C-alpha cells in the first residue's frame, strides 16, 4: 500500500522497506483554503455552495495528509477579519464546523485523527464552539494526524496577545527583558505545542498571507496554486508535497 502510494507520488525514490518514515515529508502542513466563493460564482451558484463543497475538500486532504505521514495539518477556516463579511455568510460559515463534525467525526476517530482548534473562542457562537469542543474532547487521546482548525484566528492578534502577556510578566518583575527570545515568544503563541509549518499551501491564485501565522511561517516553504479550494484534489496536494521534497531549506545558512 505504502509502495503503491509512493509510486503514485511520482519520481520519488522509495524509502527502504525497513525505513519507518517516508523521506522528507513535511511534518506540518498549513493551508489557506481559499476560493470557495469564486468557485461557486463561476458555476452560477451562491457563495454558500462553495463553502459547502469546500468541506469535502477538507475531508479529502485530511485523509491524504494522514496517508503520507504528515503529523500536523493546520487549516485556515475563518480569520479574525472574516467577520466583515455579510451576516448571512458569517452565519453560514459558523454552522460548518457542526455540519462537518457531525458527518466526519466517526471517520476521524477511526483514522486516529486528533482535532484541535487555534483561534479566539470568545467570539464564536455557542453552537459552533460546542461542536468544536466536543470533537476536541472526543479525539484528545488519538495519536495520529493532528487536524488543527484555525477558526477565528488572526496572526497579529495572536502576536499582540503574546506581547501583552510578556509585558505584564516584565512589569511584575517575573521576566527579564533579556530573557525574551524566540523560544519564549513561541511558548506564548497559540502554536506553543506544535512545530512551525514546513509547508504553506494557498489555493485560488491569491499570493498573500492574509494574517496567517506570520511568526510561524518565517522559514516555511510556500506553494501556491490557481485551483480553487473546492476542486483541490489529493493529486494537487501530492504535487505540493513533491515540490517541497525537492527544495533545499537553508535557514539563512549554506
Ligand atoms: C475561503 O473562500 C473560505 C473563507 C475565507 C471562509 P472565500 O470565501 O474567501 O472565497 P473567495 O476568495 O471569495 O473566492
Ligand atoms: C483567508 O482568506 C482566510 C481564510 C481562508 C479563512 P480570505 O479570502 O479571507 O483572504 P483575503 O481577504 O482574500 O486576503
Ligand atoms: Mg478568499
């Protein structure tokens, strides 16, 4: 099964039979799932139809990531700026986590997937939060892929909150300014318990970060595609992974 999959991935050399992991698969993949609205519009459908269809892609790509041994998959589902959208669209988007989890939680459990959420819980409607918290609780002991939903997430808010916390500690005399380093900052972010993304994918042809993981993406490999999220397939995902595997990461060194 593993060999077949790897062959399907293309020119890659197969790892030796006893090697327990694929060679150079990104440990953490983050995705800006974009283009739902335009996908729908191109088909003469309401934007909501695009969001609905995008949920199927979430399932597809979660399973694809799990199969090739990605450990963390972070999906940008709703930004702190997306509240600016018309009320009806926001309401619809806030119903998607429930819909998604109602249908897919069973399968996620069966595949040992652990659901997490990264974002600000306080502004979410209670029904949205309840569904998410339930999924987090029920999958907490799973040890496979970590499926991390960025929901009401904004990177600037995340960094400002961290800085405020740090400033308070300094003011109280509990922290010396000299002790503020990369590690400390990392420990105050919403990603304190997960590694930085190795690979960032954005669909729909937009070439920007839209306030997503600005600190954590400092040395991530970036991969963009014109494909809209509802039509993003496992093959597109493999294309991104293959490209990642060919890149040399230097982190400023040689
Ligand atoms: C991404 O698709 C989903 C969310 C931002 C919630 P969009 O809704 O941004 O789709 P476009 O970019 O308008 O096509
Ligand atoms: C980023 O997409 C947010 C999500 C995918 C959830 P947007 O569609 O909101 O980003 P902009 O407005 O095009 O920058
Ligand atoms: Mg968009």
